[in-house]
């Protein structure tokens, strides 16, 4: 949605205060651990853009809660696997040799949208150390959520997704669908014998840049919309509008546990 389209669709400008009230009405509460996937354009015309959205989320959660967002940088990966777009074969070695190493302070997000890109730079926000699938967090449990994010099993039991699970956290789909719900990737690790692949990324190791290869789950988010649709049939999911965006709020552990069974059955039937 362009800015002009957002103005035309809105009957009034959305403010920090209005967004906060909408979030409360949806069920967001002080003290929650909340993993947010977002689309700024879906909200409508927001006075202050991503700044107002982040402020509204923090206003509702308060410092006793924890706000978490994915801050992925998928471009820090093996160029041999790039498809959108691919690069010429004779570029690939140069890219591997010269790609800047991941830096939690500097590395921008890719394809995450304006809200997470701003959030990663916000005062007192901490970011995990994975070069491709980092998460950022603010609030009471920010350190617990982001520390110890290992290169292997990147969205598995050492990841911030698992820490949100440990904290009995919630997921907020803020104008996006279940296809964006990264917590279902945690379920992929908890299914027996998941398909694996070899990945690569530039990191800092012993004070020097190094290209590291590692084995990880071969993610497949194609089933996620169907998983989410079936999840809603058996578990409570709060649905409502925040601004103009259709949003969903639900228990992350319930969603992960449901997805483990769903994906197990799905693979058994392939």
C-alpha cells in the first residue's frame, strides 16, 4: 500500500495512542513476552511511521514485558543458493571472500520491513549473534531471549524462538499472515529427522573475519498458512484490527506444539 493509498483508505490519522488502545483491545498486556511480525503499510497512515508503532508496543507491554522482533539478514549467506536474484557463478567466490562479517550493531535487516529495521537500532534493544536469522529484543527478558544464539540449529533450541517458548510468550501477527510466523520453524526442528542443508555465512571468530559453513534444517514455510488455519480451529486466537490491519494474537508454545504434530503428520503422508 502506497502512502497515498493509505491516506485515501483512512478516515483519520493513526497515532501512537490509538495504536496502543487497539493493541490493548486485541489482548496485548503489560508484562507479556511478545514476538511481533509486522507490516507497516497494512496499518494505514501512521503519524510517525515505525517510531509510533514501536512506541505503542512498548507503552502497552511496559518495561516489565519483553518485545521481540526478527531482524534477519538473509543476504549474509552462500551466494550459490541465491535465487531472487541469482548472481553469476564467477562472482560467487569473490562474494564469499569479501562479504562483511555480521555485526549486531551494523548489519541491516533484509526483507523484514521498516519496523524491525528501526527496532534493531532502538536504545536498550539487544540483538542476537546469528548472521542470518538474528532477533532483537527490548524489556525485562531481552538478554535471556537474545544470548546464546548458535550458528547451527539457527531457529532451534538455542534460538530466541525457543527462549520465547520458555517464557510462555505470545506471537502478534501485525498485518501479516501465518506465512510470516517464524515460530513454526522451531517446530521444524522438533519433528523427527528434518531435512538438512549446508549453509555458509561470514562471522567474526577470534577477532578475525571468517567464512563458516554449517549444517542446518532446510526450512520450508510453504505449509505455514495451512498450519495456521488448522491451528485456529482448535486453539484460541484473538483477532482484531490495529489501525486498518487484520491482526492475530496467540500463544507461541501452543502454536509450536500444534505445528510439530501437524508437520509430523504432513511428512508422514508425503
